[in-house]
C-alpha cells in the first residue's frame, strides 16, 4: 500500500476474490434509464413540438455560448477526476482519476439518484489500480484495496454534502426576490420545495458534522432508524458498515486544513460546471434571458433531482427541466430541442463514455492476466 495514501493507518477491507460479490452493470441497466428518459421526452414533445422547431433552435443558437456548454461538460470531468486523484494522494494518477470520474458518472446514471454510483466506482478504482500496478511492475505503488478506496469515496461524498448544505441558503435567499420556483408549481410546490431544501441542508449539515467530529452520532441514528420493523433485517449490515465508516472518518479528521480547502475548491469547480451546463444551453439561444434567475433555477433543479428514485433521475429530471425552464423560453416549441441538447451533454454522453471505459478496462485486464 502506498505510504502517502489518505487512509494511512486504516485497516482496509480486503478486495473480494474475482467474481465474488462484485458489483456490475448490465444491458438491462442501460435500457431502463434510456427508456424512461426518452419516454418523458416524447411526452413533452407531444405537447410542445411544432413544425420546424429544431430548425428554429439551430438557427438561433450562438455557437460561442453553446461551446461554453461543451466546455462545462469537460470541466465537470476534469475537476472531478482531479479531485479523486488529489484525495487519493495521487495514488491514482490524473488520467486514472479522469477514468474513475467517468465511471462514477456512468454508474450514477444507471443507479437510482438516491443511491448513486459509489459502490461500483469503488470496485472499479480498486481493479483499475490492480491492473495498472501489473502493467507497471517497476512502480512503487501497488494496487489500492477496496477499504482504501472507500475512504476516498467517503471524503468525496462529504465534500459534495458540504457543497449542498452551502447551496441551499443561496437558493432560499434568492427566493425572497425572484421566482426560483416557477409560479406554475403553485403554493404547494413552492412550500414543498422549501421544506425539501431545508431538510436537505439539515441532513448534509449533520452528515458533515458527524463525519468530521462525531461519527458515533451517525451510528446511533442508524441504530434507532433500523430498529423499525421494515428495516430491522438490514440492521446488522448497516451497523457493521457504520463501524467501517467511523474508522474512515477518524482518518479524515487528521488531515491538514489545506487538504480540506483544496478538496473543496475542486468540488466547487465540479458542481459549478454541473450547474452552468443548463445555463449556457439556454443562454445560447435566449440572449436576453435573466441569467441570474437562470443560474438559481439550475441550482434548484439540480438539487431537486438528488431524490429521484429512477436511474440517473431519468424521466423525472426531464420533467424538472420543463418545470423550471419552460417559462424562460420565448417559445415552448424550443423546450424539447434544448432539453435534448442538455441531456446529451449531461447524461447520455456519460453512458457512452462509461461503456467505453468499462470495455477498455476489460481489455487491459485480459492482457495483464495473459
């Protein structure tokens, strides 16, 4: 194990034998989110599409601003990969970090949003590091065990939670002076959103506080929650995982302040790129749009999508896009073309990259085994 790995001093969970307990993905896992996303797109198109809508969209797009949208997709991956590499103390190189980020986005897009793609990504990183160490036998850095990767993933998720907790007050403050939640949502939608944002902020705050200061707090909460009749059968497994979590959290608390600061800055770059993708897509063909309102709505929409139960939020996130942005467009017929563009750059492209990264990893594995 590398001496400078973030979890130096933590006894890692051993890597499972090949083929045992290995998380993975299947063609069925791709078909479901694609079907949901395309299905909702077709429904929206049925009500908003008119003759020549795509032609009008293409003719009105500012290519330079749309190029910025493409740039946001690139920045999202670069900052995310850089963050993974940095948090691993460069046990994962920059290129390996990029591949890991692509795998994470892919895994998140074929897993329910409330679950995320961390388990599959952790396994991929461990196997990828094993293949890399076999390819470069002269390297002093050996493969990274699952437990080590779990510590890295825990810290990445902690940074994301801190970012969510800080984003919510910005949204709530903006709601005092602008319609961050569209009027079409009504009072019920408005107050549902407010309650959700506050609960998310509290959850993120508790998670961050417990991780950095009192991890036993999460263990106590989990112990109480998983005494409920429907959850009792999961209690032993959850409590065992919480013990592992406490060990990883104790290592995080030992890191220097500049480690947290640099990690947070990379997280900021990752999430700003996510938020700004929709902004640049819409701004590219609506030059006089209220950009501040557009940014606030993009943040609110992205955070709202975190609780979608479908893989990658497919189906639901298309509906959220229509809800948050339709009244900002000069013509509702432009809704579907802009939605398709946004989903290609922020979702479908990662399905393609994920399959490509998986195939490349499989090829490298076979070569090293031979």
